[in-house]
């Protein structure tokens, strides 16, 4: 009596394994999240002729950030903006663009840590991103205060060009209290190579 049930369970398990291996494991998103796409990132090299950014995996440090005039130096920048990453440095919003891809790179960090000095940064300040594939320099051209639930503020504007968007909780005088506002610096690229997407 148990044999038919046993065979059914075995068949379902086999089908699940096949489905995982042929569909889910081959998914770009699965490989991106687990860091399996393209093998180990430490072995990747940039090919100038192809014009591709090397693969960068979720949770990986891919750049170092420096802002002229800040005491905080060499802020690590990670792909992803979950709290575990923000405790270590600045995090890049998942659906934004990498430097050199011609869109908006969105970075956030805690105001009580790595972006403490963002509130006093002036328009005209230069910001440098030293990435795994080249150096990028931006100039602060505008500031923006927005509500923390307003995700539209994070989206690039039409014909904006390549920009760096840095934001943190606001105002910083409230310390560790929950803040409903965010302060952003909008920065225009003034130096850096243009790239295609991943190699």
C-alpha cells in the first residue's frame, strides 16, 4: 500500500531536482545572488577591447568612495544595500547602474557612520569612485530632501545623463532616532570611461 506513495514522492523529488538544475540554478538572478555567475570574481579581468565591466556579485565590494573635504576616507562600496552591508560601508541600490554605464548610481550609508559628513557637503565638491575597472570623478550639482517612502526620488530623471546619487537619513542631529526624511547629493560625472554591461 505504501509503494505507490513512495514512488510518487520519489518522482516529485526527482522532478524538483531537475527543475532546480535546469531552470532556477541557470537563472541570472540566482547566479547573481549566490555569486556563481562567471566563477570567482577574483579571477575576472577587464578586457579593454570588449568594453565590458567585469562581473560584480551581490555583497561584493566593487569600489572605494572619497569625498573632497571629508575626514572619512576610503569608504568601501558594496553591491547591495541591506543593513549587514551598510554596517561595513556604503551600499549600492540593486536596480541602479554601475559607474560608467550611463545611468544613475545610487549609494546609501548610515548618517551615524560613513555618511556623517554628507549633510555639510557643498555644491561643487568633487567625489571620487575608485572602482575595480577604473576611476570616476563626480561633481555635486544639487541636493534633495525627500520622504523615506518616496522611491521615485531614487529614480533617474529624463535626460539626466550619468550621475551619482548619495543619500542618508536626515537630519543627523537626531542621532539614532528613526528619521522620515532623507538627504541626497546629486552628482554629475566629469571623468571616467564609459562601459557596456557585464562581460
